[in-house]
């Protein structure tokens, strides 16, 4: 896009359209899309700065392993934003890149393990992962490692050893599995940390009774539960792990109760929320899209933020289809406009090009938007994603057979059956309907 700075008749136009020489033309590349300073554009300034930053002093050229970083940053949609990052964060990310280029810091994950896990270092680490310089990781999982060491630092050696084993072999294993399936959220991460904390709390209780996890009895466990006056939901994982690890096979705790599906939002409330998200331009577009996918198609936020752009298709007649499982679903009017606009404008303010494939790119390179980012915005306008999603599931389950519901919305058949039962349908309805609609074969 060129600067509009000349008036021609009743329109404001660029220099070319006005037929005059542009004062914004870069003296180096001859382009005028990103004016920055005198006679040079932001991209040429950025090329000079990145070359200086990433050059290996031995070879005199950009460090061969950091070339992908150079290519990614120099092609940013807004080079001004990258220049701002280089100028405002010189002592963290840019300086670390310089150290890597000079060979004073190793280009590896181990380098980051010795540094604070803050936003600046996490951003650079994610960038190196996104461009393939470092292997894939999940920052939330990596942050758990120093946190675990911090919480066990004051424990007796034997207790610390048990907590480390539990954290690494159970908690972190579950987190990595969720991360691999693109469903690890901040609330799940917080829950994992709570499991570690309550395990330490339970062990402290045992010590007051001259016991250890290996010698604890069922009577002690029941006394612990009576003391806290709550179900042992958070402790459940640790107690099961003690049994599976053969540390203590005598402790028994009932499975956390699972409540049947319930609906607390009326259909009129759901449709009122749909109306607001469709028409209220003061709400961020990405928030409106995510909220509508929840309210209309019962999609959980964790799945919405992990949508890929490849799951969206636009036909020749401009119809927008989204694939949640295997079947493309056509989006209704207004929502389809929002999605098309989002696809056209989603990269305008990012540091780096949006070649990550995410429909909702996150703050860190190579990551998608966090569920909390969307949830907070929705709650602020009166939409409770979890409760409104249940209302949507209830309505959809009353309108279609459970197998179809499961296939369209990418939910389990067991979950679909539970909602169908709540909506007074049954799998047998579908089998009967299908039997009636299928033509009878002639016996030979």
C-alpha cells in the first residue's frame, strides 16, 4: 500500500495517480510502501539492522543457522513493528540473537533453560522453533520444569524425589499429551500445578502423623478428607499414581463424580447473545467469530483457537465452509462475512509473517491464540462459553440424531448420546429412521 498524500479532484490519491514524484520513495529500493525516516523505507532499515545483528564475525555473512530468522523477520508484513522490537528490547531477544550469531551463546534449547522464562525470552524461543532453528516445544510445558524445582526446593530429599517422579511421570506426561493434541490450555496448566501442590500438602499431613506415602493408611486418607471437607478431586491423580507406581497399593479413593449434562442458559438467552455477536462492531472480530462458533455449532474454545486456515474454504459463490471434523459446514450469513474479513486482515500487526497455518495466530510465533484471550472477552460481554455451549449442544441434539451430531461437531459418540438422551432422543430413533428411509433390497 502506498501513502495517500495528494488531492486529485475530490479524491486523496498516491503520487503515481497524481502524476507527481513521490517524496516517500525509498532511495535504496525505490518503493514507498513503508516510509520510515528520510529517504529510506522501513524494510531497508530492517535489512541493515538484521544483517548487522545476525552476521557471524568469522565468516562475515549471516550465520547459516540463523538465516531462517533473517528471512522470516525481513518479510514481516509490518517491518516497522520488527524495528520497534529491535529498538525496545535490545537487552533481551536481539542481544541473545547477536550472542548466538557470534558464538558466545549456543543455538539450543539448553541456552534458554539457563535464562528467565519471561515474555521476551519465550517470544524469541518460539520464533526459533517456528522457523525450524530449534526443535518443537511447548512453552507452557517448559515453564513447568523450573517451577517444579522451585516447589520441591524446601522439601526433604525423600519427599522431593517422590514429587519429582509424580510431576515428571504423570503431570508432565499428561501436559505433553494435551499439547500434542493442541488442547493444552492455561486452565489445564493451572490444574496440573494444583495437583503437584496438593500432593505436597497431603505428604505434609502424613508427616504430622509420622507416616509417608508408602506407609499411609486408608484411615489417614479419610481423616485428611474430613479435615479439608471436600472431595479429593485434585488429590485423585496423586493417589492413583501412588497405586500404579506400587508405592502404596492400599489407598482407595472413589472416582471424581461426573455430573450428567445440564443446561443453565435458555435458548432465548443464547439467541440474544448470537444477535449481539453478529451485529456489535465494538467487539473484536476474532472474539465474535469464536463466540458464534461456540453458540451456533457448540465448539469448545480450545478447539476453535486451534483451527487451521486450511479448515476454512470459500467457494466460487463466496460461501464459507468450516470443517470441525470431516464434513464441511456452511456458515450462515454475517458470520461468513466476519470470517472472510478475518482471513483478509489477520496478519496486519504481527512481527512476523503469518505462515503458521493458524486461523487465530497467537502472540508467540508458531502458536495459536490462547483460550483465555477469547474467554475473557466473551465473559465481558455476557457470554459464558461453557454454559452457552451446553445450551447449543442441547438444541442441536434435539434437532438431529446423535451419530450425525457426533460426526458434524467432532464430539465423541458417548458424549453425543448423553446429550441426545437429555434432549429426549435415542440412538434407536436414528436406526429406525435410517431403516425406513433406506430402500429395501430385493432378494435374489
